[in-house]
C-alpha cells in the first residue's frame, strides 16, 4: 500500500470515528455519487492542505485534478512541485514534474502562490518543454512578469551556459479571467465563479467537469452562495474550513478578519446541506487548538453526507 493510501484511510477513519459507522475507502471517496477512485479516470490529489501557518506536515494550498495522465493544478502553495513528485513516485503519472503545465489560481494571497516560481522553474529544469498555461484573477500577469524578471539571470545561465536547457519550458501564457467557462479540452471543462474573501476584489472558486466526475473547489472564501450554485449535487466539493471552537478563543481583531475571509464548521455544514455534494473534502483547515473530530462534528450538525478530513497527498 502506498503512503498516500494510508493517509487517505486515516482521513476517512477520523470521519467514521465521529459517526460510529463503517465503510470502505472507495465508498467514502465516492460519497454515493460519481465514480470511485478505483474505477474513475479522474483522481483528486491533495498536494497541499495547509494555511499560512508553518505546519511541517502540510504544504501550502494546492490541489491536483488528474484525468488519465493529464494534470490540472488549483493553486500553487509552497512545496507544490515536490509534493507532485512524491505523488508521481507512488503511481500518479500525471504529476510527473515535467507534465505540470496547467494551473488555475483562486486568488493572489502568498500562501496560494509562493509555489508559483517553483511551478514555473522547477518543472522547466525537470524538462517541461512547452510554456505553462496559468489562469487566474487580475494581477496574475504582473506577478508572472515580476517572477520572470527576478529569475532572469537563472534563465540566461541555463539557456546560454553548459546546461542543455530548452528555450520554451520556463515561459508562461497567462489568462486573467472573468466568471464563466475559462478552459476546455477533451478531458475537462473548467468554470470559474466568484467567491468572497476578505478585501480581495477578485477571488475565484472553480468547477471541473471531467469525463466522469464533477468537482468544485472553493479556494479561500467566507460563506458564498456561489458555492451552492456551482456544486448543486456535484460529485465532490473541496472546501476550506475553520473550527468554530478554536475561533471562539481568538482575539476579537482576528475574529473579525477570519469571519470576513473564511468559513466556519457550522457555516460549511449549511453550505454543504444546500449544495448536496456526494463527498465533502476539507482542506485549508484552521483549527487553533481544536481537533479534526471537533470540526467534523460542527459540520455534521447541519450536513449528514460523507465527509473526508483532507491531508497532504490524500487521493480521492
């Protein structure tokens, strides 16, 4: 059994322990809707489930949707390429670093983009030989231009020096998007929708309709009706969450910030009940001393569907 499978089972057992029921990993992963991991062409890989907090067990926010051997990344938190390489080593072929070509950014907070330079340059050094395609909010082109300028000496040394580097793989085609259909190929359609995240003027969630699954990912958001509309019975909803129990112990200034930017366990339970996903996966979890079991119980007050508490490299 690969390491990522052990972590998925652990995440499921946390949930099952709260409810006292039993189920197989595939039953939980399917949530009663869509294909299971075992027979689906589409895999969800949690490359990073972390927050700005420096948790050594959780890389920065990044999720991969892999259809057959093609990967699509959502957000590029710290450690993204190494997490992808680890997933590749245990059998997720689409996450070979040289195949990391397409990414969707929810918003430009550092914890979601500090791995952007890693995505651009590490994948190139590891032999990506075509430009990357990156979609996201206003400001993404400027961020990209600055990163390329910052590493201009590296680019020149690799191309003009002794290293047999290709001249295309570091380039990036940037698409600053608006809500609606933003990407389509033979394997997937990607729809962006607006979410509310603090003072950001533009932040997105995404819906992926693949050849056999419908997947919605929230990005960072306070409770947003757009999540419900985008999911509407989707196979999988991947959503950020904070523990109300931990929030209640925070200082008022932080409570004001987090309430404007993120979603509590009870709030997520109400969202999930209305959105009706086959499986709810939790990521970007803020606990502040609470336990995973506590935040799951907060959600279950309002939502009685399948829940998985996500950890890095879980596969669904």
